[in-house]
């Protein structure tokens, strides 16, 4: 249903170029897994990115983020952790930021008041 709604918005925004828009997105189906495309669709809708080039950029961005995090996990050594350290680790809560922060960084913007 989300894909249909997304394509409906594309058709409304780009009636003259809807075929080109759909061809770009369709081409991504051969290159990327369905789960990544589904996540991309959700992110594009959330971020209000309604164009094929933005969709493609989001796929590439999310694939890079996933690949980097996979590599980090693979390269982590197995270290022994004692009970005290496990307790400390269980109380750590990372800061959660909006995806807008990262999008601005990728586009060359600055985060914070610097």
C-alpha cells in the first residue's frame, strides 16, 4: 500500500516524467534486496522525499550504513567481560538523533551551534 501511495505522489508531482521516475526506481529492484528497498521506501515517505533520484540516493546511503555497521561487527574481537562491566554496559543508553542530522551532514551542513 505504501508503494502505491508513493507512486501516486510521484505521478502527481511529475506527470510528464512519471515513466522516467518509475524506470529509475524499477532499476533498483535488480541491484538491491527487497528488505533494503522496503526500508528505503519507508524512509523516503518519512523524510518526504518524492523523486526517483532521492529514492536512489537513500538506497545507496542505507546500503553504505548497513555495510559499515556489518563490517564493524565482524571486526570486533571477543573480549571477556566480567559481571561488573556487564552491569555498567546494561545501563548505557546511546543518544538518539533524527535522521535529519545525518542527512544534513551528508549534504555538507553542520550539526549543533558550531
